[in-house]
């Protein structure tokens, strides 16, 4: 069962540093997330960007509110990524701007229009906001009831991660409660049966979510093996490397030359989001990835029946991280940091807290 494998997380890079413990999300304001947009609205065009603050609401609930209030279709609403429910978050939504929307806009802008949601500002833009159109997210997280020595321990963990980087694992919330989304995704990929699978197959959003959860689980396995074998800060022959300044990909032909660049955070090795169009690494790097795929009875061609739902991509295994650590009082710890799009705050929290991190209600990344 996938549920038994949900805790596939890489070994801690700070295992020798004591954990702070603590309570996460005692209240929504303890977990603040602000989207870092890829661009600002141009202030002209046929779409309207809404800068929205929400509390205790999922991204989909806000989108559905806009559908009802503005009389538009669900696919007309754009957003760059999902944000947690049990949090205070800010992000952009886009809607097409035509006379019917303009006539109803004042209703959406009212502070009490939808409980837990406020539109902070709005501006025109030339196109719809699409998934992934963000640079990342900034987090401000308050941990309560931490250990009395939490501040120096968290500072030591932050310094370790600044030097070695953060393992870019998918958080447990990616896989659904008890791993059910990943289990459903595996059934879809392997054309097997699974509880409630009929409903998932009929809902395109849920189908893609479940397939993505399964792909994420396989990525975590590749990452966990690499960290466990001491290869997190080393290049492997055949690695598909990402240039962190431009995003370009290239194949590592000389691991000894590329390892110093990796340690400087000029480049990062990538891992597989398996799919039938995925770029493959070569030699040793591909041998490692293909073993994980073969253990599931799969090869890349076996994913072709999913078409656009599993084309595949590459994801950095290692990302740079800077964490500002402070304390309001001996029992509280504040963590302020930014992550690139697709990265999970729970990966950082595992390294600092060492305890199990409470599952959010929704994905915290696109």
C-alpha cells in the first residue's frame, strides 16, 4: 500500500543538531505565505489580476467564489499555485475582463463578500495567469511551545542548510491523507483498481492531482537514495544539471569538474518527474532513476496513455536556502525564508523541528 510509503523522505541533513520541537499552526496567522509573482500586472489588457488575502480558505474555494460572483466559467479563473487552507496567504488570481464581469466586480471587492477572503488590490493585464507563473513563495512561520534552547539549535540548522542546501523533497501533504492520492495515482498509471477511482477519473483536476502525487513519491525515492548514499553535494556522471541563474539544462560529462559548481549553487542536479516526454539523464544517473521506475513495473513508455497528465519534467534535487531565525519569547520561534516555486516548507521544518510536521489541508506549492 502507498500509505506505508508516504514517509519516504530524505535522511535529515541536520540529524546531529537537536530539534526545536514545537507546535505548528496553532492559529492561521502562525503560517503566512506570500506568493512571489513572476511578473506584475501591466495595468492594461483584457484580464484583471486580483491580489487576494485569504485565511482558512483553499485556493479552489476562492476560485469557485469568483466563478459564482462574476458569472464566469471555472476555467476562466487563473492562479499560479495552490496555497494552504490553515494559513494566512496572499496570491494573485486572474479573471477575464468583459462587461458582465465589470458589472459584478464591486460585489467581489466588498471586504465582507466572502468570509476569510479580501481583495487587497487589482489591476489589468494582457493574459490569464497560468499555473506555475510565479517565482516562489515567502514564508513567515511561528512555532509555539518550542524547547527552551530552540533558538541556537534553529540557528545552527539554518547555517548548516545555508552551506549544504535543502533537499527539495515533496512534503507528505502532496500525497493526500494516508497517502490516498498517491495510491490512486499509482492505480491510474498502472490501470488498476482503487477505492473511489471512478470519481477521480471523471474530475480532471483530481485525476491530475493524483497522478502528480504518485510521480512525487517516485521523485522522493530517488532523492532519499541519493542523500543516504552521500551523493547530495556531488555530481554524478550523466546528471541532468539545472543552471540556477538561467534555468537551462545540460548533461554532466565530468562529475569532478561539476561538483565544485554544484557546491557553489551555480548548478543543481535534477531528479525525475517521470513521464513519457521526460528528458533523461545518462549513464550512472539514469541507471539510478530507472531502477526506481522498474521497481514499479514501469518504463517511460508505459506512461504514454496518460498523455498531457504525465508528460514528465525535471525538478532540482537540491536548492539554496537562507533562513532568518528569531524569537519573540523563550517559547516561540520565528522562521522567515523564501522558496522557489514547487518547493515545500515542510522540507525545511523537518530539518529544524525534527518532529513530525502536521499535515496542511491543501498543497502548499504548485
